[in-house]
């Protein structure tokens, strides 16, 4: 056998490449072969070289410089010097070996999949269903936290899958989860498709399969919160139930729990709500429409209410297209169906809002909406809402109003509001008899001139400035102030120098004008505004975002001291709280807390306290207000041994009448006015009154209504019917209350006379001794008509041409910040402050109740 040459070393025959060019072996490869040969010799003939057929490794892009042998690599080295390597190619030496990368990937993947497998194995299918599967509605409670005012949300009517037409099933599957019949409960392709369509803005199908949606809505422990943990758990549960439940069973559960809008939960409820028929009677286009609504039902409700059907039309078309792709033979002919051929049921106002409770729900909804809980949340999230309303007090307010107004024209409206002065809670109110038919929430929205019921804020400013109740001011017959028309007392009476108690009891206009001038109108406005007065008017564009008190000062100057500012009943009730509660004001509110079904707190009570005046000023002002009831214009409010304080208010022509009074525990405001609808504005040819129903509203089909506030019968002065309603109501609701006394007189401040006392009082007009205040208790008392030369009340206020109302009186209210809870208003387009609902289910946010201005002022 011939001797072995170098090429045969290492126990194998190999080609000795000497050509350093790319066509031959590279120096590095030769070096590696040599090293492998030496290793093989040391290891008993094993070769570390390449396997047969593999040849040497090529490193693409690497050149060779220098001789084939020798070099810096040491004896026998074949590698090129690093200094000779191209700079741009050196970084590749730091790349990890592909085998290491692959091995790392395999290990990492195994770990991830192992974790997923463990998590999947440890995720059980929930054994219990959600408590809300059959009822996701909310409960609104009275303040006793036990008695429901209303339950929101609908009960589902479960149906078997066999009762649901196949085309309805196919419509939902085609739009929500096309692979439902064959997938494992999840759809990875669908998830990727949803991600892409969301990014591209063309989303038609969600990432969740029908099985996932069913699991989320049906099983306890799978909430709708947005989190990775919840989504992963939902996926695991969906995969597991897909293995244990038949597809038809999953689909049946899904159809009975999914929300379609209009408070309709489940396909049967949706068929009734949208088309007035049972699910088995739904046509292919109707099924397609309902399938399209599943994506975002609450938003679609809002859009359709506003007449915007673009989104639901798009979903309708997508459903029919997908159905045609799913089964061309069955649904191809429906691809071009017209959306306009669908015949929808008219949206109905649920009986939930019938009667008095509709007014309560209306204001609660608005308050919750300001705190980011809207009606759809209440109808789907299962909240418990605890309100401030006392059921018995609500009923007593209704009874008192009905008893005193039963024989009055339906256009004469009363409004009542009671507030706890210790915390601002609205305990009860009266806005109307039936919210469904008379949707004006007058206690909260009807802005009317405060008239003389505003005077306590002037007295508060007087006392806060360091002046006492003993100060004397000339009760002159008439007074003329800069920028203001002449102001006179009721009946043109002159009182001479009188103190603050007498001025309040007799409601002497000219005294309060001088007091306002002395302390400055801005200080009067500060106290009234800090007591919450005049805020509602900000929602009226007439006021340009101003508080009604500021607006009245800017427009009528000193008229504000005798009540030209527009207020609501609830503002006055909360405002007088500063007198009943040692100078502290609490913002009125109607919700104490909101919880979930399990008791978890969602919202707590919002109580805002503000020390508006000192306790001493509040005590002394209350002394003067007690005199109103004991011997002044409000004697009809006397309820025996229980102390009462308050103030009457009537403007010229008996257009606005008030009594706002309080005990140490409750403040109640009662207001009345007459709002008459006309077919045309003032001065227009052919103008006539519109016929009204028992609620004082015209035919709901009339699109444009012009409202005017007109005089009420003379017995409805501040000291007349409003005070009588207050008396009847407060006597009933305080019957079981402890009899508490007001704080004693503090005698704050010093005497600051604006008039010189005289030994003989100035004579006043002769009055009927049995009725010392005839102008407040039914007798006109010689009150002049609305004639600028007739004296009394300051004469006729200037009115803009063609206007029956004055903006500072809130008479031209056209819109507000009410909620958005319903459909078109009964009156459609409204002009000149037509009444409208604010947040009524079945009615939209609309104008505040109109209040044409009076021409002057009465006490």
C-alpha cells in the first residue's frame, strides 16, 4: 500500500485546495480543516470536518488577502489579518450562530406554550351564570334605600333556537362570526382581520367570536372590563365550552342575552321593540338589521334618535352582503334590499316614566350624566342608585298642589321644591302630574322672576356689611335711581322711617332699593350667587352665559333688589338654606350614592359646603323673615307652634307669585305662573290662543308655538295660593318632626340710619283690618294696572319690539343643558321658549319653561 500523503491524513481522503480564489477553498476553510484533522488524530481518527457531501463552509462576501499559508494566525494559520478585512463586513462576525438562535427560539417557544398550557389547564369553566343574565337593569331607590322608584332595563323573553328563523341566525353569524359553525371558540384569523380593519378604518366584524361573546355575557367572573387578563381568560373559557357545548346550545344562549338597543335584551325582545312582531316572523332584511345593531346598540340608538341612520344602514348592507357570500342561493337576491323598506315600531316611552316618578328619574339621569353615567349604563350595568327623594313628601307635595289648584285653568302651573339645609339634598318637589304627557320639570327648569322673594339676599348683604336690623330707612312712596325706571311700593304706600324687620314684613320696595345702593349691588349679587341663585339661567343663550343676577344688574340695575332676576324653585329652596343653616350653603343634589349589585361603590355623594354669611347675620335675617309669617305678608304660612320664617313675592299683574319659607329642618319654595300658547307672536295678524289639554299644552303636532306669560287671578298673589300650598304641604310633612327653635337674635352690626326717625309715623293707606295685606291675600288692594304713569311696582319695563317677554325674566328661555334621553319632542320645532322636556325618555332636551316678564314688582 503506498504511503499516505498529507491529503490522506486524519483517516479520510480529502481534496487539498490551494487555490485562494473564490473558486477554490478559502484560507479560513483550510485552517479549519487542518484544525479538524489535528483534532481527529488526537481523538483516535475522528474527524471534526464537514460531513460527506457538505464540503467546506463558505462565508459569502469575505475575501482573502495575503498568502495562502502563514500569517498572523500563528504557524500554519490561514486566516486573513483583521486589519485587511473590509470595514463594512466586520460586524457580521458578531452575529450569533444560527443554531444558537434556533435553539433559543425553541426553548422560548416551549416555555411560552408550556405556560399557556398550564394556564389553560387551570382555567375552569365557570359553574354559575351572571346575576344579570336575565336582568341587567338598574334600580333607583327613594332615600329610605329600600323602596324602588323604578327599575330600568327589560326582562328578556327566552326563546328556543328552533323558534329563531335560520335566516336570522345566519345574519348574525355572517356579520359577527362567519366561522362559528367550525371554529374552536376563537378565530385567530378574525382577530388579525379585526386588528387590520380597525387600523384601516373599515371595521365590520369584531375580534370576539360568538362563543366568546356568549361566555363574557353569560358566565359569572367574566366581566366586560378591558384587560389582557380578562381577554385571555375569556379565550380559554370559550375554547373549553366549545368542546363541551353543542354549537346550537351556544347560539341559543347568545341570542337570549345579547343587547340590541331600545332596552331590548335578547332576540325576542328586539323583534318586539323594533318591528312589533315575534322573532319567528322576522324577514331576512329585518334579521340583517338586528344583526347589524349588535356591534354598538347604544350609540346607534342615539344616532337614530337624531335622524342619523348612516351607521345602521352601513351595517345593514354589510350583513346582507356577508349573507350572500355565506349562502348565495338563499340570500343572493337580498343583497340589494332597501333599508328604507324597513317598517320600524315607533319608540315608546316606557311606563317607567309615567306619573310623578318620571320627573324624579329625569333629574336623577341628568345629575348622573354629569358624572359620566348615562342612560344606557343604567339600563345595562345593573347599578343601584340611591336618591334623596322622600316618597311620602313627594306625595304630599302632589296632594297640596292638586287641592289648591283643582279649579284653575290648566295653563296655570305650580312648582314646589324642598331641600334639607344641612346638606343640600332635594327631599321632594312637584313639577307636574305626569311626566309622559307633561314633560316640563318645572321645579328645576322653570326660571321665573324672584320678585320680593329675592329681598332676603339684600338684607343679608346689609347685615354682612356691619349694619343692624335696627337701622332706619325711609319707606318713601316712590324712588328714582340711576339707570332704573321709578320704583314704588305696593299700593303707592309711604311708610316713613322704618327698621329692617318692618321693611321685610311689609315688603317695602323703596327701602330695599336704598339698602342695595348703600351696600352696592355687586355685594348683593355675590351673596345671592354664592347661595346658588340664578345659575340655571346660564343655559339660556339670552343670558350669554351669565348668572341671572349679574344679568339683571347689567340690564335693570336697582330693579334686582326687588326681584328682577330669574330663579328656579330648587335654587330658591337651596338658597334660603343660608338662613336656616347658620349661613352655610350646600349645592342641591338628588343622588347620595351609586353602587354595583355586589355593593361596590361607583359614585359617592357630592356635598359642597360654602359659608356664605356669618351665623349672626343668618340669625338676624331669620328674625326679620319670621316677622313676615307672624304679622306680615306671609301669615297664611303659620303652622302653629312650629317656628316658620319666609318671604312672599309677587310681580305686577300677578304673573309670578312665590312663597319661600323654612323651619330649622326643611326649606320649601312654592312658585306659580300662567303660560299660554299662541299660534303667532305678539302683534302678528291673526294671532290667537291655542287650545290646550288638561296639562296646559297644545296639540303635540303643532310645530311652532309662541308662549306668553299672562296674569293669574288676583287671589294668586305670593301671600295667597303659593303660601297656602306651602302651609298645607309643610304642615303634613313636618307633623312628626321635633319642634326646634331658630337661633336667637344675634343683634349683629350697628345702627346705620338712612332716615331720621320722626315721632309720628307717616300715615299709610287705609286697609281692611281683617286683611292687612290685601294685595297678597286675594284682594287687589288698589294695585294699579301695568301703566307707567299709574304708579306702583316701578311702572312698565321697556320691552324689545315684537317681544312679549323680557330676557332678564327668563321668559325667552330657548334651550338648556338637559340630558339626551329620548326622541322627538311633542312640539317639534319650538320658538320663543316653548315648554320642553329636559332629558325625557321619549322627549329631547328642549327649552326651559317660558316666563314673559312682568312690568313691575309687587311684594
